[in-house]
């Protein structure tokens, strides 16, 4: 009886061990490939509890998350031509576990297969554009082209390349000073050209303003002379009208103006005869003194 109970206990333990070894869990961020004697028999993409045949079946787990691949820094010659040291990385994920297993087997092999593809695409795309396109003008577009090329070659590996980015694009140390001097000379040339254009435009504006000022002054002078002439004519008309109304008063008024102009304060000397008509209002207030 004791032997039978021991047999049952061993049998129970064996069953529990077999049950435990036949169950496996696939997590939310994982996908699994079930192998039977080393041959793929099932791909599991959904998380949860799954079963396999103990001893016969094995399970390979692959990550479903987006993974990073750092490319080795490499020297690229641009279209200018300029030499750049480019350090880039790619972001990828495993989309077909079966194809990935058949081509790469494990995730550690991605670097050796996908890395050269990424480096070749970087050299091909960046070598067909200028330095300014890479560092400033078309960087986003170039990254898209590189990602597209790498993705096309990564599909047979069961991979999808999500993005490619340049971490660093620097000039080689021996070329940095030369390129800096060239860029400085180019900027100085552009600055001199802009200053020359500005000076020419300033001269043009200044000449236009001077010409317009001369025209305005000439018009103002002409109008002023016209108004002055009109004023003098009006004054003479008024004087003539006043003279025609009272000739004696007008003669008296003009004589008073002449006295005021001729006899100013200070050293005023007149060499005239006392009985000159100029002094007629001094001798006779009515200005009717007889002449000698």
C-alpha cells in the first residue's frame, strides 16, 4: 500500500511538472514562435497563457516594442564635395517573427545584418546632396529617403524600420578649419555684396529725394514770386485808387514815408537846399509854399 501511494505521488509530481513545462505566457510587449524539433509550427502575437508539448516543443520570445540600432560613425563625402563624419541610428521592430527567425534567428544578429544596410543607405543618400542640405535645408526629407531605402531591404528580414535619425554630422578635425575659413569668406563676400547693394539703393533714394526737393523748392519759389507780384500789383492798385481820391493826402503820406526813411536815428546828413521841394512840408504844413 505504501509503495502504491508513493507511486501515485511520483505520478502526480510528474503530471504537475509536465503541466508546468507545457504552459508559457506571452506578455503584452512580446510575441512568440513555437518550434517543434527546431521547426516553426506556430506564431503567437496575442498576449496570454499558451500551451506547448513538453520536451518536443520549444518557444522563442521576440520583443514587439520599437528597438534602437546605432550605426558606426562613418565618413561621408557630399556633393560639394565636403567630408562629414556621420553618426546615425535607426528605430525598428520585429513584424514577422517567423521570417525573422528564418533569416536572423535571434535579436543579437540584427546589428550585423541591418547595420551595413543602414550605413550603405546613409552613404548613398548623403553623398548625392550638398552639405547645407544635410545640416539645414533638407535634413527631414533626407532622413525619410534613408528610412525608406533601409525599410525596403529590411522587410525580407521580418523587420520594419520606423525611423532613421542623424545624431551628429561633423566635419573631420583636419578639415574643420579649412571649411570654416571658406564659409567665413563666403559670408564676408555676401555681406560686401549686400552693403554695395544697400549703398547703391541709398544713393538712388537720396538722388530722387534731392531732385524732388529741388522741384518742390522751385515750385514754391515760383508760387511765392507770383503771390508777391500779385501783392505788389494789389498794393499799387490801392495806392493808385487812394491817390485818385485825394492827391494832396497821398502826396503828404508819401512825403512822411520819405522823411522816415531818410532821417533815421544816428548820423543822418542831407546836402540839400533849404527851399528844396523835399522840405516843403517843413516850411508850410499844407505843402503849398511858393518856390523861389
